[in-house]
């Protein structure tokens, strides 16, 4: 498993360590869980678009269909 180095503010690290002790998990496991949640919550992020449509609601496919309908 690859390793990485990250900077974490002291207050946040203390809070994470307290929570890890209560949950009986390592700090590394807490970071992995946090990253899993981050990835799950951002699966719809798409950097292919910009400009007028960048903040439009909907999936990429829905937006493409909307643009195609407007073009017709």
C-alpha cells in the first residue's frame, strides 16, 4: 500500500486521535475512511465543462442532452 505525508493542524489531529481511540481504529484507518467518504461524495465532479454550464444542475449526460436540445 502506498504511503503519503500530509499536514494536519494540531487541533484536528488531537480530535482525530481521540475519536480513533473511541472507535478502536488507527489514525491511518481514519484517514482511509475519510478519503473513501470524500471520493463517494464527489463522484459527480466533472472537469470537462466550463463557462456558462459549469454550475448547472444535473448529471453530465443530462446536461449534454439539454445542450443538444437547445442546438436543435
